[in-house]
């Protein structure tokens, strides 16, 4: 629960972000207290309710994680086309990098052609490049720092791309 609060606070710029960590802590304390209370009572129905509540929290975490991953992939698909003129990204690469299934298929193909490590490096660097753009937008990163990091990631992508 604390991790959710920290992640929310780190990725948002709204005033609510300042409440996210304390609310995450409060959620953790409440869940822990419910567990301890149910265990102390020795009541099987009470433990069942706590397990059900924990299951709901886990399902919510999975849903949030899947939605967040899809949102990040969509952002990657929106950012990387700007790098088509550099030659380190092709239209096919943008499609591949914008889908978890296509990424997996590309890694499988690369493994069969002795390119597993370069493909993994390429996918990682491309993802980090998109995340760099998002971080720069969110944090107003100095232009020099952005350029240095961007060039390093483009170099890795160019060196890795052998297909």
C-alpha cells in the first residue's frame, strides 16, 4: 500500500500527490490491523472477510498495473515516431515496441536468430527513451541533461539494432 502511494506521488504533479504516501501508509496500517484483529479473534468468518478484502486489493493492483502498462505502451507509440528520421527506429519497430505481445514475439524471433541480447537491449533503451521524454515533461528537466541522456539511449539503440 505504501508502494502504491509512493508510485502515485512520483508520477503525478497534482497537489493530491502529497497525500498519497500517508494514505498508502494508512491503508497498510488498516489492512494489517484487520488481519491482526481477525487472527486475535480466532474467527474463521473474520479471517475469510480479511482474505476477501486482501483479494480485492490484489485484484485492484493487477488492474491498475495492466492499465498503467498499456498507457505507457501507448505513450511509447506516440513518442518514438519522432525518431524515424534517425534510422534507429523503423515504423515496424514502433509497432513492435507499442505492444507487449509484439515485443514478446520480437524477442522470440531474435532468440532464434542469435539476437536475443541485442533485441532486449534495443527494447530496453527504446522504453527508457520514451520514459525520458515523459520524465522531462513532468519534471522540466534541463535541456542539456535531456540531450545527453537521449543521445546515450539512441547510441544503445543504434548499436543494438542488427535486424
